[in-house]
C-alpha cells in the first residue's frame, strides 16, 4: 500500500475494518485516499483491539477528525454498541466500540463492515452518484449492504441486509447464525475450505493436502488448484458458484439495483469471478428486470472497508454527504 503525506490542512480520519480474519486500518483523506495503512490478525480480546487502535492513533503524524469503525455483526450506529456478533469476535458482543477506542473526546463512528464498505463505494467508488446499489463482501463470511432510493438500509435494529444468511439449501447444515443452509454455508472462504477438507478426508482425488500443522488449504490455493485441473477443487467451486449465482439472482429480484458491487477477499479472484457470474445472472434476471445489471468489483479490494469506515466520520461531520 503506497503511503503519501496529506496536503497541509487536509481532513484526515482513521478508518478501521474489523473482520473475522484480519483487522485493517488506515489514515484516510477526504478523497478516500489512504495515507498510511496497517494490518494485523484479528484481535481475540478487547485489550488487544484497544492496543491496536491506540497504536494506529499514535502513529498518526497529522491531526485526525475521528475514528470510523466497520465491524462484523449487528452494530448500533447511534451508540457504536456491538449488539450481536457470533463467531470469532463474539467477545465484542455487548461492548461499545467508542469506549474501547478510548478516544479522549475524538469522535468515534461505527457500523456493520459491509455497510462501511458500501459507504466507501458511494463516496468515492463505483457507486458514486447512484441511488440504488447492492454490495456483497465475500470473505471469511458473506456480508452485504444496500443503498435503496439513496438511503443506506439499516432496519429496525441494524440487522438489515444480512444477505449471507438467506436460506439457500432447505436441508443444509447449521449456520453460525442458528439458521440452516444459509448462503454463507456454501459460498464463503470457510465454506469452500471446509468443503475441500471433506474431499481430502474422504480420500477423493485432490492436488492439495493438509499442511504439517493440519491446516486446510486456503481458498486462494483452492482457486489456483481448480485452475490447474484439481477435480475436487473444481467440484467444490462449481457447487459454491451455483449457490452464489442463485443468491445473486434472488437479490437482484428483491432490490432491483442499478449496480451490484462484489468485494471482500474472495473478490481478489477478480475477472475470473465476475466472468463466471455475469452471464448466468443476466440470463436469469432478464425477464423481470428487463436489463443487465452491471456486476463490478469493489474499487479498493482489501482496503475499501477501511476507507468507508473513515467515510463514516466524514459523513458524521458533514464534510461529505450521500
Ligand atoms: Zn446463517
């Protein structure tokens, strides 16, 4: 990530993207430009999260306007309280991120991580000037956010648009959310890796194996193996893409967006991912929508959520508007 100095007097905010695998942060300028970026494995305690945020603050060589945080789960944007957060970051449930950031009067904003990523796209990316946009973040889990008629959808309790938890398989396995057969159980890095592990465990023909520590091959390695002709990797990805395609078709029928943005770590597969989806999704939505909805990649894959989190501060302070 390139690092540049802001012009004198430029507004700068800290953006933090707290996901299931990594925590990322950056000093972000008013144009969505990243001035300095940071990344660590996701914290597993409140104190390690606090230490990370403090270290980023201490590294800032320019005054910052505030700290914006995008976090998995159901976040109360008004209070920054983490209302519900199953999984690896469960220790944050019930915590108020503003208190953890301990910002000494510095404003702190927080929202769901996918929503923060969408804010970044609306302010500076592919969704600029649009009023109806759907975004999916494909990573450890599946996040989603929607801009509907110019408004970011939050719902009654902040839980709206958890599209990773729509039921796709009526007989599917138990999901992290307590539902069965969710999209996230069939298309997410955890789902892809566990499905490939099942192939290894059954002694199906595979190119990859567990490493010496017993770790399952990464999603990135499974994508590469499929490209190299690994029959198990191909089967795993074929089934995963079948689920994702069906889900996207349903989402376009629900939201009728101008644009669908795909982000998250799995989106790093880039054109390979989009080519596979575009044609089938277009064919299956053409009757009701009457047009092909563009599927595009997030502008800054990997750090878009960080920029969007800082955008929460710029919006709060009315330096920018949607
Ligand atoms: Zn679920």
